C-alpha cells in the first residue's frame, strides 16, 4: 500500500521528497518559514540559501523563452493526495508581494482545496477567454514547488506550467497564437483570411441602412467611403440610388421564398390588421401574420399596403384579399385580429362573403389591448373630463418657454393620433355616460358635485406638477434631491402624462403617491411661492384629493401590468382573454363595492365595468373564444362550470368545438362494408363508438379530466402529434390565435423611425420594402446567396454594356481620325504635327 505523508520542517522552505520509514512511500515536505522567525534569528546559511534561491527564481523569470518540453522527474500529485497535506498558504517573509497576498488569501487551505477555487475563477464569465483554449488546470510538482498545469485542447501533447499565485496570461496567449493563428486577431491576418466580395458588400449595405433605419444618402458619406477604402483600396461602393433599388429587389426575391414556404405550410394562419398614417402622410394598412411553426409561434410583417381610397369596410376587405391571394394563402386563413372600429366589423363580414372557407364575424378577434385601453379611458374620463381649469379655482398659467415646448409635444402627439379610433372611443364612452345615473343607483353609489370636483382637482394638480417637473430643471432637481435624501427608489420623480397613452397617467399617479411628502415639502418652500410669481402651494393636493389618487392606484396598476405583459409578450394568445376579463371585473367590482373608497373612484369603476361588460358579451359573436378554451387541456368546459356559467351555454361551447373537429380536422376514412352492421352486443358497442379511434379522438379528449399542470397548450399539443396528429393540429391552430394587433403597431413604430426628418421624402414603395425586409430578415427569409448572385449577374451585364459602348466610341474615334486633315507648318523642318490642335 502506498501512502502520502506531509512532514513539517521549520528550517528548509519549500517542498522536498524523501524516503521514509513507511517503506515505499513518497513523502512531500512543505517547509514555510514561520512568521515569528525574524531575519535576525535566522542562521547565516539559511539566509544565504534563501537569498540565493530568490535570486535564482528572479533570474528564471527574466528569461524570454522557456522550454515547454521540460519534463518533470517528480511524480504528479493528485488532488486527493493534497487534501491531506499541511496548510499550503502560510504568510512568509522574503517573498514577492503577489505570493504574500496569495498566501494570506488562502491561509490554512491545502493546495487540493485551493485548486477548485482557482478553476472556478478561470471559468467565470468575467475571466479571460484565453483559458477556454485549455483544459481545467491540474496540480503538478516542479522543482519542489506546486505549479498549475494547463493542457492545450487542440494539441493535448503540449502543456504549460504556471505558479498558482501568478495571474499573467502572457505565455498562454503566446501559445494560442502559435497554436491557432486565426485567434491572433490581427487586422492584417483578418484581411488575409477574408476575400473581398463586391456583391456581398452591396447586399450588406442595403441590409444595414434598412435595419438601422438610416437614410439612403448615408451611403454617399465621404467618411464611410474613406473607411471602406482604407480596408480595401479598390472597393466598389454603390451609389445611394443603387442601394434604394437593391432594397426593393431584395424584397421581391425574399417574397418568392416566403410564398414558397407559406404554400407548403399545412396548418392554419392568423392575421392582425391595423391602420396607420405615416409621418410623410401616407395611409397604410399593416398586415401581420401569425402561425405555429417549428415548435414555436412565428410572427412577421406580411405586407404594408398603401390605401388610396376611402377606408370603408369593403375597400379594406378587397385590399386584404389581394394580399392573401398574392401570397397564395387565401385558403389557409383562420382568425383575424383588429381593433373595435366599425369599419373592421364590416371588413370581416365582407371578407367572409369573398372567401368560402372563412367564417367572417365568427372568426373575428377584438384586440384586447384596445379593449383595456377603452376601459381605462372610461375610468379616467371621470377625472379628466372637459371641465375648465378656471372652474376648479386653479391658476395654471405657464411660462412662455413652457408653452412653446408643450406645443411641440402636443404636435408630436397629434401625429400619433388615429382620428377614426379616437372618435370611436369617444362614442363608446358617451353611450356609457347616458346610462351612468341608472348604473350608479343600482349599486347605491351617491356622488355629489363636490366629489367630482375633488377628483378632477387632484388629477389636475398632479398633472400640472408633472409638467412643471418636466419643463423646469430646478424644480425637478429639488424633488429628486429630496427623494434621494429620503431613500426613495424613484429616479424620475414624476412622469409626464401623454394624451395618447393612458399608461403614462397611471405611472404619473404612482410617482406622485410615492413622493407625496416630497411634493408637500417642495411646493411649500418660499422659493416656489414668491409674492410676484406663481405660487406652487396651490398645486399641492389636499387630503381628500390624495385619497382619490391612492384609491385609483390599485385598479390602474392591474391594467398597467397586464398592458405591459401583452405588449412585451412575443405573441399574446386568445385563451388569456376570458381569464383576464374575469379578473378585471372582479377587481373593479371590489373597488366599486368598497364604501371606504372615494365616491368618485367608485363611480369610475361602474363606468369601467360597463365598457368591459360590453366587450365581454361580444365574445359570444365569435366562435374562437369558446373553441380555444375547450381546446386548452387545463380549462376545457370545467373552467366555465367552476365560474357558474349556464349549462346550456357550456354545451353550446362544446358543440362548437365538436363541429369544427368534424368539419375541418377529422380524417376522412373510406367506408368499410364488412362492418356496416353490428353482429353482436360487443360489436354494437364498438360500432357505436366508431371503428377508427382517430374518429373519436375529440370525444375521448373532451371526456378526460383537465390537467392543471399545463400552462402552455402549444407544448401539450406538440407532444400529441405522434399519437393523435389530426386533433393535435386542431389544438395547435386554435391555441395559437393572437389576441392583439401589437405586432402590427410595432411595425408602424419601425416605419416611423424610417421616415425621419432626414428621410421624409421616402416613397411608399421604399417604405413598404424597408419595413417588410426588416421583419423578414430577422426570420431568415432573405436569400443572401441568391441576391449576391443576382448582383453579380447585373454587374456583368453592366460591364458588358459599358465595354460595348467603349468599343463603339473607340471605333467612332478611329473612323474620325482616318478622315482627319492634318495641316503641317512649312517652317517646321521635321514635318512633325506634335503640338498642333485639331478641332473635331
């Protein structure tokens, strides 16, 4: 049996190997110099030996090269063996500062315990990428000292040593440069390994200006030309007009690929539509496509159509149908999501008459983001109505600079407004106002004019303070400084509300409530209440006004969080709508029925519930909502039973899903004449259930219990593809129905970035191609190799044409010279015609 022992020696410093009385055992002795042993008590021989060893080690470090083939005669020490060693990190005198720090850091630990710590340090994200070229280090004894051994992954026969306390990577990096030249990173080596490709450069420039929303004229910048010429002096940089044409050509070539892939797609496809007026006054219909593909939801901008006629429902339906037919997917449409405008209702109905396989209004999805927006608008209308500020007794006159800046902001907001949608929203809220007295009385809510005024004054004051905070840096710094002093997390103190975004109002209220004490302190300071100036004390909300704002916080926060969730989700799905509508109604009802809440807040909840109930009832017009809930294995019909829905309504929902299965997804089987009649009781039962189990897949599914552990129905149905492909396809198609048109609105944001003030003359075709190419590029639909080949072919034709023109010009010039009359001056003795001018 071989043993490893560690013996302490107070005289000799370092590790030594000696034979001991343990027979064949090898003993490694580590002799650190004790800290209590001063240099004066050391023997002269010990000092001299220690000094000479230090000089030798320093001379070795100064050597420029070190043989990697140095073979250590000492046996390698494993980690297991070192775990029994004496402490390997004892602070000693006469050592380098790096080693002293290392000994102090790991005092009391063995090298076997230190090695995992160092390995973790080398493999952490912040470590140098040099270590990725080597295996994890091991311990090795070298000349009586421990060292770390790094073995090259590419060439395992090569290893490098380094002291444990050292952290320099110079030698490791030198080895990498000699082992793999590609990792050197030299610009000369990079250029040497890359081949200049004029067609690829042209393609990349087109993609760059499109994805980064740059003006095409940026290609003509002299600085860009200098950069490219520096890298390759013969670079061929296309003109900006060429890049503009290239983007359109890339769009057309990618469209072929998109059509091919969508034509081969076997599932059903969903669409989200929305209208937009671009900054350069183009009327656009944005069309987004959503499908379940390659085990995930895929959302893309399908087309950006310019609208030239009146935006009637029939006109929109005809334009949408042209796009569907152009991409050859008019027979694959399942659902269409859009806002609640009336022309969308007409469009969906008319599209159903144009397409035989589309169910029209039964396949319509009302944008849930728009519904949430309408509900919150109705709630806030109680506090932000058209009451004049003077009627509230407030003096809110603004400085000249503030008025100019606010005018610019309002102009920018007006550019974002959709007049048709705003008019529709106001009409919905006005209809609810007509029956508000009856609804408030039904819930025993008594409200006075004073209650309304308190709510409006509280909102008006906080809005005025947020404007002051936005435009006046001194006021903003006072609030921020006080908030920091009190340890509040608020960074921007008060958000500036934007008319077109209700969520900014909710964020403003949250900020105001959080820094309530700061507002009360700053607005009462003498500096902001001068006798001849505006007095900000009047803008500090009173106690009842603060109560209104605090009571509004909870319901608005619920809508704010859900709005962010739907906006940030890759694709928000339809099965969430019923659940969220139920949670919204429950939350608003709790506030409405709470007598401790301010009457104006309770009244606003009644108004919000009225709008929510309107669109909740409209979900019955579409079959999608019920079919999707039935096809979700976590809910099925049990969700509606648990919520107390009528049994007849539940049976209708199941029947809708069953009919969809029978009409569209159940496989068509050939009749079996041998089993046309049951022969016995057992056969009769089998005959009644259907001979093919696939035929009864839906019945089996609907009778099984719900599965509470399944949150993502798409994952569930993907796993069912193998055993039940037809029902799985139905589940994937219906559970992938989108609930908003957020992606389409995001494409409008992309379009707005393209039509900047430096790019305001962008044509409709360039805007169309740019937005679509951006979306398709992210999904891998841009065929770079084919585009580059097309560029090369065009370039060859251009060169051939240019050479032909050159030959024709040369021939014409030669012919002119043969007919030329040369006049020689008699005084010129040589008779040369050099220096003479000829008029052509």
